[in-house]
């Protein structure tokens, strides 16, 4: 703003010298700011005689900034500065106003004198400066006498903030055995005071605790080692106290501290060492190969990968029998048996073992060899051992058609002890539940018990047990795998039912289908198939078979011009032969359909109706014809259904027909063998039924009596019928039309009298049943029954007459 005002003042002087001829008014004394700077400003003079005139006056007040001390603790408001304009004649005619940051709350101005005061204590770290605007106005008219001017009040800093370590406490590490001056870490403290004013924010670092091991740079805060060859194995953790002090470290400055925890990281400066130089171990001769014989350990004072130990057996006595590995968890050396031990052969082994670090540090190799050596002696203990097979496992092959009792192999075991006991063999029954195999207990030869079928079980896994004769508790086992080899039992066949088509526009020599074969015999990996045409089909003029030699073949056209009109389907026989011994072959038939195709060979249609349609019909025409056919079929089906419905309605009345309904029943009796058919007697009075129960398959034996006349007006029948009529009339579920129900009494006027069987028990017992013999063989049994009874009754009647 100062530069701009100066430029405006300079331009005004140039304009005034060239164009303004009026006399200058008397200059007023300049207001002086707190900084002692003085400036001038211009005002436009009043208009005279209708013409504008410029009047140059000195600027009444211009300033840059005021200062106020922070953290003021006085009882009175702190004086900041004074505003004054040359237009103020001291007659209290000018009023000063203040606006902007903190105006009225933090800062106040005396409207008459222009004195500015701070009402409360200020903190530079909270707000370093305040921007305000001041203006001088006429006290009577409130008309501005001067344009509004902007100024800044800065808060002057004091040392009221101590340095702070924002990232503390710190953690750092440095390798052990490091030289003096090795960088460890750097600490940084920040001071909230103004770094541009005085030494309030000038920080100096020092070490309060941690000497003589470490030092700190007073300006940068970098911590370095101050003592050489610090050993982690002696002391691993260090705690260093760092101080940061402002005012350049002078007396009266404020200080802050932080803690730095420094760890010495490990380096490989210690070799492994055995706790003793001689190790004595014992191992039974029956120990399995690969089992652990014993453990030894070399200790290393380092940690992590620097303490990893590698063990090696020095070539010598035990190098071929034993091996040694390192346990990664506890760095022990595990001695492992490489070969089987035999007490009768050798009773003790002695060898040396070296222990060395896996990761060496070349800086410390000058201290000496980073390894240690110990002697190991292993004594072999004698054990009564079970028999030992000469192989860990056995594999035998046998063809599936091998006759029962054929020897397929043998196992051998022997007693290696000094007693050399005989060995007996047996098959673990759990591994051969179906007893497919047998073994000679002395010789160990294995033979088959029955014919084997590869398709049922392709591999048998049996376990052979060897037992010492003089110590049966000592046994050993060996696994025997018997592979059942396949014989060529099944002929090959087509891999799938292929759906083949040939285009009408197919060319000569075109492969229209590729096919393959399959065989149920195993293994499938080595199967080879050959394809060829049958002898009868060699002269086929339409298609031929081409064998590609990779278990696939193709159908090749021998001519062109196939037409569906002439022949729609062709059958092509193919002979498939495998490479088994003896070779098997079969003949399959491929069905080839003639289809219409695009010019690029894509399929259009193979439908049968296209054969009978004239050439040139479009797809739309074909669809229209099919729709017509379907519509005609639907009409025919509907017509037939209506005709059948009409026929049914002629036999039975509709639901709206209120006439009597006659219900027809077509149930037939069971003939002469049906002795439990429906009994018409149930239509009679229930009381009569209970009183007269007779067998229907035997001619009733009743005494002769006069035939009772049929009552036309029987009271019980009339009551029975009336009761049933009332029941029907009161039945709400009965249909809304009349029904004809018969109750054994047909009413008056019947020429044939009653047709029911109620009165059948009262018929003449002397009726002749010979006519039943004329009805055929189906009534022969019935005729015999009634014929015998008729003769018996005739005889009895004759005897009575005789008496």
C-alpha cells in the first residue's frame, strides 16, 4: 500500500505542475503514525463557475502497522497507537471510527483523540496479526472527511512456549560393535514462538542421560554412537534423555525433553560352541532307517539368523551310516540313521561333527574360525529281530484267465540274528477276505485260488506275514501288489451314436463326419483302433471310410448330387478292430441323412416334408401349408367330439329333463363259481331276511307245502314302500327329478306276476334240473350238484310212498 500511495503522489505532482494554475491552500500538519512515516493524499476541490477544479492537499494520515505486546498482564488496557488527521483542528469536530478484526471486542478507539487500546491479553500463537480499517468523519454530519484506510496490528512475540517433541518418545536401533559416530536416529523439537523475532524459537539440543554411549548434535538433533564396540551380549537396551532448549540455550530459555530407547541389533560376532567335546549315544540295531539316533547341540550367543547352526559329519567311520540335520526351532543337531544297523556285523561307530554358522560376517572372521568340533560315539545294541524281507514291497502280474492253482510269484524273508531261525509265511486274512490267493508257508510261493476277473477287481493288495519259528511273536509284513492283466475280451465299438448328415451340394472326397471308437478293455492308454469298410460294402458308390491313424476315422463322399427325393437315409457299415491279443473287431452302422445346406455347408433342414414339396417353395410357403394342415386336424377332432357327445345325450336325459330316469346297470354275475355275488334278498324286508337264511349254492331242502298265493295288497310290503317313499321325499340331497326305485313288489297288472326272487324259496322243490346239462361245460358243476340232490329227493319220496 505504501508503494501505491507513493506512485499516486508522484503522478499527482506531475499533473498539478502541467494543468493546475490555482494557488495551493495552506498545508495542514501531517498526522504521524506510530512508525514515524509521513505521506500525503489528494482531495478533489469544489466546483467553481460550473467548472471542475483540482485542489492539491497533503494526505492527512497513512500508516502501515502497529505493534502490541502479547501476553500483556497490566491492569489497564494496553495502548496500541494513535490515529490523527490534519483535518482535525482540535475543536472536537472530527470523529474517528474503527472496524475490522476485533474492532470493539479486542481493540477500541477513542472517537475524539484517535487513541487505540487493546482490551485484553493477546496470544501471537493464536492469531499473529489483526487487519482493521479506520476512518475520520465529521462529528456533526457523519460525512467522511477522509477515505477509509486499512492497517495491521501485529502481536509482538515473547518467549512463552517451550520446545516440544511431537514424535516422542523415540525408538531406534544400531548394530552392535559399531564404530564411533555411527548414525542412530534424529529427534526434532518445534517451538511455537515467532522464529523471525529474537531467539524465542532458536532451539539447541543436548543429552541429559545416555553418556558416554551416545551423543547428539546441538543444532540438528542427530544422535550418534559415542563409544566403540558396544556388545549386545553385554547390554542390549539403552535409554537416552534428550533436551531441547530455546533462546539458543541461554539462561532463561524454556526447555523440553524426550526419551529415545535405543536397541543394539545383533551381528554374527560369536561362533557356536559345543557344551562338551564328546557325546556318547546308544541305538538298538532294530532302529528303522531314517529314524533319529540322538541329539547334540552347539550354543551360539547371537540371536536370529546369526545363531543358526549347521552341523556336518566329518568323513570317516560313521559318514556312510549316519546323517545329521538341524532342528530349526532349537538349533539342535539330530543324528539320523542312513542304513540299517546289524549288531552281528558292527557293534560301534565313532565320528566327528562340526558346528558352524550359516551366515558369516566377514568383519569378524579375523577373530578366528567360526566353528566348533565334537566327537560322537554310537554303540549298537543287540535286539532279537523279526524276519526281514529281501524287498520292501513286491509287485506281481497275472492274466485274468490264469487257471486256479497257478504260482504267480514268491516272497523271501530271513532271520538275520545269530540264531537264524526258520521263517514261516502266511497271508493276512484282512487283506484277502475273498481268498483269491494262497501261499506256501515254507517256500513263500503265492498262487491263485480261483479265476480272476480284471473287470471286477483290477488290482489286489495283500499283506504277507513272515514269522520266526522259534519266536512267533516276532513277525514282519510286506505289501504285495497283484496286477490283473487284461485279456482282449471285448470288441471295440463306436464311441457314441453319431448323427451324420450329407448336404445335397456335397462334393466328391468331402469328409462329412469324423468318428472314434471305445473299448471296455483296459488300459485305455495304449489302445489302437483300425477302421475300414466291410467286404460287402467295398463297392459302395456313395461313401467310404478313411482311417486317420489316430484312433479316429472319417466318412468320405464318393460322389456328388445327393437328393432327398431319391433317397433320404443311407446306412454305412464300418468294421472296427483293436490291437489286442487276440485282436477283436466289431461292425457298427452309421446312419447318414441327406439334408439341405447353404452354399457354405451350414445346415438348413433335414425335415421329411421337404422331400415331397416342389423345388422353389420358400420357407414362408412351407409354414403356411403346415398351419393349414394343423387347422384341418383341429376341425376334424372337434367334429368327432361333438358327434360322440350327441350320441351320449340320446341315451341319457339332460339335467334339465324332468322326466323319469331309468338307470341301466351292466354289471354281470360271476357265473357258477361266484358264491358271494349280490343277493337280491337284501331288497326284501330285513325281518324276512333274518328269518330265512339259506345257502345259495345248495338246493334248499324244504318240506313240501302248498304254494302261498302272491298277495297283491300285503300290508308289510305296502308299509315298506311307503316308508321308502317318505325317505326319498324328505331327502334334500336327492336330484330334482323323479327316480324309479323298485322294492321287489312290482304292483298290479303284471302278466308275469312278480319278477323278483323274494318268492323263489317257495318254488316247487321237485323241479327237474336236467336242462342245466345242455348249457355247456361252464354249468357242468352246477348241473351235477342239483342233479344229485334231485335223485336223492326222488329216492326218499319213493321210500315214503312204499311205506
